[in-house]
């Protein structure tokens, strides 16, 4: 179903080991796809024309703390597209702060920065675990960033270059594992490592429903009113965001799920794991077809510890994969079906005497 | 991110160091008289007792951050020279390369992050097996075992994942080719670890063996609907987790990683050069090196006035191997492209200064002013210490303070202006999206 197209080399260095270390955002009207990934204290941002498969342009940002001027340890990178803006922004979460960069203009200039210590109420909640960010999403104009204390930071986008912070959401008791939003239904879900999923009301202010999975959640995504969960044990689960019921469970991987991506137009789901494999499923939710997570395709990437995999367009026809310690991201594309050969052509050619 | 990464990294690296030194000392003792054997045992005992000594472990457990590789190498150099044995600089570089790669292999290959504790216990057991009858060593091992178990057993699955990620982050970019791994097809010729082989079953995490991999299970009203189960083809064979106790002196644990692999295979060769502790790129000295400072200030040698007994040892089989290692390491280091991304960076501070027409000259503009980060003075001191012969007399009254002027700001360089975009882009269309959502 998918075939390897090319490997795109990073401008410098190797890919960091954080789960979900590849974020993608595509602009349908402009056929532009942006991708971002982290590498210790650098963030690499790629953009390309997804219609013509043009050359990939890279921008590299060295992330330093604006106060101390020292390089920071990046723990999460997310590309989000607030409605108040024309182009996406890169959200960089680190062990000290959250920074926002524009993907289009003055990429290397910080648009907004806020330190974790200044905004989190329970900054020193656990003396063994230092501060960090994990899980980045955006609902309308609210950028959400998960943190080690279980609090979710809310950063409001008030215009092209105007961001402000709001009071944090404190509903999770343990570190946030991931946050995801369905860009069509505007349903936002967050999950903590202890297995609790929270489905947030619209707009993100109060809890709509809590789901207790009892699984060590690592990654989440939302598609067609289902929250899809990837665990550290390699299990994928589908929960209804309306009832909180478990609908389906897939045993596909033997190592932590590092990424779950969705293609809203085709209802394809991509799961990738540190076991060097990624799988594609088709989610059937509409009647008369019964609910089904149909396995469509699987691929093994030898000796690649996959840390991030994403569809690079809404149709789910192409995939980008980032692996730990690699110097390039791998691109895959859906194979075009071969038209059947005409009957005459099928006959073997007779050698001329 | 987590303060729990360094003690595990330290123990596993220390275990590897002991295996390598043991193997090397045994090889050299084979060609010498019986007196040399007892000397080797003494060397090993001195080092083990220091590596797992209460005060050393206390310092390690107190330290919050993993130090840069260059500094960590100095710590291990100090530890390796705790007795009468001395390694030259190239041997120490090679020792550090072997230690780093062995630990990285374990961290990449573990079934689940919690298994790092099992790997660490394997290392403790391996160290004990070097001198199995020595009571002092046994006590030190038991003390270390208690310390590690009391700290790490209560950790949650997520915290373990964080610990593993922190260690992997630290070891990213290191691709030294180890002959032993290459020979066993555990490392590719490009230096990448072989993660899964089709002929070897993949170990599953605990409780994951109840449902076969490749199964889709459906639920209705919270209950499994078995007749709807689906199965798809998988590439590998899987085996259940070996749920064995993580204890000392047991015949088997859930993994053999961390065991002394030099017992079976004697090769310590490296292909294509290394020197990661010497040639580390892109680190910035920080002030998190308090423990190093304390270790540096202590006289770690347990043997005083034994200069005449100093025993030189090399990790190279012959001078040619050593020459090749140096040459290949230099070539490898020469290939590394250094790009300073900070040059193009425009900070909020510099932007404000630019907008307000701030006229304060940056420190980079000042003649003769050199920029030094926190801890750079200490690093200079350590470099100096490493360059001194191990037998040199200890210096007194050395100050770690640097006399250089501390700059006020980071850089005076300005990024190049980017061309403004031609026109304001239109917002991503929504009609198609809505259609798809419906």
C-alpha cells in the first residue's frame, strides 16, 4: 500500500528520542506541509509543496532560555494553527519554558516565551522529576501545553503575533502524557501517564468526561468522536468521547507506541512504535458499516527506533517517519494501483527467427 | 528532566568498565608470574571498592544532571586510577567508548524501561563475579544493591520511560563500531544497532502475552465480543516476558543484557575510531558539576607511596592498533561539521534592544573579552588535571575561579534579515474540511 519515496536529511545532528518527536501541519489551500522535530536544543522545521513533492526547505532554531541565554533541553515540539493566524506556529516545550516561533517570518525570532516556574502553580510537585512539557495541541485560538505537574498551560493567540497566557487547567494528578484535538469536531482530549483521559468541553474550560483506562498512556489522538490511545506497552485503544466506553483494542506492537496520527478525510489511522513498525488502519464509524478498525497495511523499518510518524496530508496518502539517532526522516507514499494490462500485451512476445 | 538517570547510567558504565579492566588484567596476568595475578586482584578490588563506595554513590545520587561526556570521562578516569594501575590517554578514550556503546546497546534493546533495573543488577552481579570470594566486595555490592532497589523499585512506568528517554537523549549521536557487536550481528557496519532479527523472537512486556500480537478486539457495553475478533499478519515471532526475580545470586533474570560478555568473547577492538569523551561536540559547561568538584578535590587513590609499584596497562593489543585508533578517531572528528545555529538566532532581548535603539555594546565587541559559561573554570581545571601525569604530586591551593572577565551578554552577532513575504497568505480553506468531517 505504501512505498518508500526518499530519505530527507536533517541539516545537522540526529533525532531526539522523545515520543511524538515529529509534528506536522498542512495548509490545504496552499498545498504546503510543515514538519517540525527536535534534537536536544535545536528544532528543525521543514516545509514542502505536498502536491508537487518539491525539495524540502529546512530552518533550524537553536533554543536558548531568554533569561539565562543557555541552551535548553527540548522535551516537546508541536506545530499548531490557531484560527487567528494565517500560518502555523511552532510551540517548543522545554525543561524551563514554552516558546513560540513563527514558521513563515523570522523563524529564528521568539514571538512569545513563558517560563514554567512563573505559570505553574505546582512547579515543584515532584522533587525527583524536573520540570518538562509533553503534549501540545490547539483548539480554536487556545494553545494547550501539558506539563510534568499535570497542569495544562493555556496560551491565547490574539492575532498574528500576539500571544498571552491564561490560568492553567489543573485536572490531571500525574504528568500529562499527551493532548490532542480533532480539528473538525474541535474535541480536545488530554491524557496523563496514570491512564486517565479527560475529554474537555468546548471551549476548553471544564471537564466533559473522564475515562480511566488503567493503562500507561504515552500518546493520544482524536478521530470521528473517538479518542485513540497508544500505551507504553504497545496497545492501541479506542474510546468513545461521548460515553467513555472502550470500543476496540489493537495488539499490534511489542514496544511503546510513539505516535498515533490521523487523516481526517480518509479516516486512516497510523500507529508507530519503537518496535520499528508502523501500521495503517481504516476507521469505520458510519452506518450501515459496523464500527471497525480495519487493518490495512504494516511496514517494518529495520533497526529504526521510531519516535515520530505522521500523515503529511489530510487524505493520508503520504507518511513521514522520524527515528531515534537517525540523521534523516523517511518519506512514504501510497502506491498507485496499476491499471490492468490489455489482453494483447499479456501475451508473451515471440522471438523473431 | 529526571534526577534518576545519572545513578543508573553511572552503575551500568561502571560495570562495563570493571568487565573491560578485568578482561585486560587477566590477559596480561596469563603471561606473567603468580605475583602479577594477586596484583591484578588487588587493582580490581581497589577500583570496585571505590566505584561502589558509599561516599561515591552518595555523590552520584545527589547529583541532579548528567554531566557532559567529557566530564563523565574524567570521573571514570579518576575511578580507574584508584589503584596502582595506570591507563594512557588513548586507552582511557577507548575504555570510555566501549563503556558508552555497551550501555547504549542495553538502553536501546530493553523490553521495557523498567528492565534497566535488571540490566543494572546484572552489572552488579557481574562485578561481584570478578572477585566472588572477597567479603569487602560482596558487602559493597549488597550495599549498592539495597541503595538502587530502594530508590528505583517504587518508580512508576512513566517515570521509568522518562529515565530511559533521558539516557537515550544523552547517548544520541554516538555510533562507535564495536567489533564484538559487529561480529555477532548486533551492530550494522554503519554503526547502527540491530534491533530485531527475524530468526530471534521478540520479548513481550509482562501481561502482553495473553493476547497474540496482530489481534483486534471489539467491545460492546464494556464486554468483549469474541466472535468479532480480527487477526492480521505480523512479521516477527514473539515470546512472553520471563518474570524472574531481580535479585543477586539467582541463576537467571529476565534479560542477559548487562552481563559480562567479555567472558566469552575477548575482543575489545573498535573499528573506525572513537574518542567520544574527548571529541564531544556542542556541549556547554554548566554549573551542575558540583559532584565532580567534590570528586576532584578528593584524593581517590587508595594506595599512597607506591610509585614504584605503578602498573601501566594498555587496552590495545599492539601499537599498530593504537595508531589506527588515533588516526581513525582524528579522521572521524574531522568529519564532524560544526554549525553554530545560535549565529542566526534573534533573541527577544536583542530584538527589544534593536527596537529601542539600545546602545549598550555587547561583550563580543569588547576587545579581548572572551565568553565563558558557568563551570568553564572548573572544566579548565579538570583538563589540566587530566593532562598531568597520574603520578604527579597533588597541587595545593588551586583555585577554580577564572580570572577572565565575565561578559554581560551572550553574543553581539546579528542574524541576517529575511526577505519579507510577497503577500499575506490566505487562511487554509475550510469547505473541504467540513465536507470531510461530515
